[in-house]
C-alpha cells in the first residue's frame, strides 16, 4: 500500500517537500489558502520533474498523486507524514498544530520546516507533543538532501527512528540534532557568514558579486564535499587538525571579522545591496536562476556520486534501494531505464556519442549482473571485457529526456557474449542501436578464459531463450 504525505503550506519550501515525496511515489495532499497555490506548485513540480531523475541511473518510482484540498483536516486525513511549512510566526504554527491534532491519525509523524523555532516552543498547547519535531530542509528540497531533525527534551526514540526511515526512503539525509537551540546548526553558520558579508558590502570592501565569486570558486566547492572541520583538517597537512589549530588559532584574536556587530539595516544599505545584486544577476529571471542552480547542483551531486563521497554516497545508497529491476526474459530485456542528465550533454545541447556508449555499457553491465557476473564475481577475479562495438546514431537525446535500452543476446557460448541493444525515447522512437562483443577474461592474467560454470549456464540459457527473436538486419551488424 502506498504512503501519503500531507503538506501544510505550499510556498517555496512546502512545494519542494511535495515534489520530493511525489517523485518518490508518495501521494500528497496539499493545503494552502493562497489562490495561486496550484499554479506555484505546478511550476515547482515542473522544475523537480526535470532534474531530480537526472541524479539517478535508474527510473524513479511512478509519480504519486497530488491533491489540492480546502482544509487542513482533509490534508491530514490518512497521512503517514505531515509537514508544516507555514510562515515563521509561532502563534500561527501552534494554531495549525491544533487543527492537525484534531484530524490526524494518532501515529502520524508531524515535522516542522521551521528554520528558527525550537521544538519546545512549537509544542506548547499540544495534546501529544512527542510526535512533533523540527524537520528543517534546505532549498530546493527536491535536490538538497539535508534535513535537520530536532526533537529536544520531549524526544521519542521510536518516533525519530520512524522519521529517519521515512526520510531516507525518499533520498533525504536526516541529521539528528540532540540539543535545542535557535536556528539549529546550519542556519547559525549561514547567519555568521551573512553578517560578515553585510559588513564587507557596507564598508565598501567587496560587492555582492565578488563575495559570491569568493564562495563559489573557492571554499564553497570544498564545503560541498568535506564540510568545515574536515576541510581545515586537510589544511593542517600531515600533522592534521591539531597542527592547523595551533597554526591558525591565534587568528581568532585578530580583527578579521565583525561577526555579531551587525550593520544597521538602513535604507541606504538595502538599496546598495539590492542594486549590486540587480547588476550581478538581474539579467536572469528567477526561473532562469533556479534552472541554472538546479543544473549546477545535479552536475556537482553526480560528480560526488561517481566518487561515492558525501551526498554522492547517499544517492548511490538510495539508487540501490530503488533498484534496476532487470529480470530474465524471453524477449529483449530492459537493461537501462533513466533520464539523460545535464552532464551527459554537450555544446550542441544533446547527449554526445560518448554517453550513448555509456548507456550501452550500462546495459551490458546489467546483463552481466543478470547472469551472475556481478561485483562479487569481478572481485573474485573474473569479468567480461568489450572487444568490439558498433553504434548507430538515429536520433538526438536531450537533457531530461527519458531513455530505455532493450537488450538481446545474439550469442552466448564459451568465452563469447554477443549483445544487441536498442535505445528508445519515451514516445517509442528508436534513438540508437549497438552490437557489442564481450569476451570473458581473467583479471589476473588479463587474458581470455572460460566463465565459471554457473555463469556460463545462465549465459547459454539466456541465449537459447533469445534465439527465436527477430535478428538485427545486416546494416546493423558488426
């Protein structure tokens, strides 16, 4: 049976939550009194549908159903997870919780997207305060995985464990914060950088563009995969963190930062920063900036994914949960089912020839796994190597376009495994074909050798089941 999420408040954050759940197969009931809510959510969903699937090399679950409802009671009816994302006004949030408790199932989890309030403040007046906790996300929620989970003194371990499981099931990273504190962890760090940036602009030291360049071309890239302390540990060289602290600790006494000494928010300062920001980015619409941001995040996260590091490892773990679903078949086997990510496209704005090869390589890997030549088999010193491949390019494939590859075994005997692949788009148009010859090898000698008997049995059985399939014509053959 599917799961249902209730989203209370459909702004930027609530819309991102809705997209994250929907694209992971959950149904979503959304309540927002804004008459423009449906349009706004539709625009967020359009962004999310385009980019979230690009993070994965398999197809996401079938999208859930989004239902816009007129009341909070309707929204929480039957919900497994309730996410409150209303404006940051404590009284308003507490009023919303009263309505949620009056209609929600007793075991429904209630998360708050608050960026500043402590759970003890949010819980005042609740009948069952232990099931409410802070679940603070980061924009865009459909791409960034961090969720700060804060339960405070009324923490119920069972509730938090359930929350952890559900958040991870949609590809998020729940960071449990033990102590209550205003603004949690991440926003306190961001606030410190923000305060210093305001002074740099106010004092004429830097422009908004210079500050953003200092972050995105420098430490921002380090922080994306190492964080703060690990970055400084590396800066300490072979001697490590202790050396770094000893070397740079005295700098804490130097007048490098004004930190809590915040410049007054005068009209002049607001106009100065707004004007510089307009000069920096005003030539792009918000939607264009969002698209640029999303494409950059996809490319960065996929790079981390390739290295199985930080947020990339999280993506790999989630992808493993989703699974490829390749199964033996008397007909062609679906070996690839995914969308084309932005990092697979070139200056012509379409998938380049090397990525067609990547897709067919992934298809061959799926066949290998199917016959038992999986990672454990390779770790044992045996594998299949491609010795010849012919690819025919028939149509363009654009970023965000869904592609599938169907593979059949033309020959499977002895050391030989010959495959034929056909790639299609979502409308059934044939995009490319490839005939591929693989030879079984020993990774120790790097020379051809016979497969393990159980693998060979599966290869021969698959070849026999495909023998009656239509064969590719001569123009497609090697």
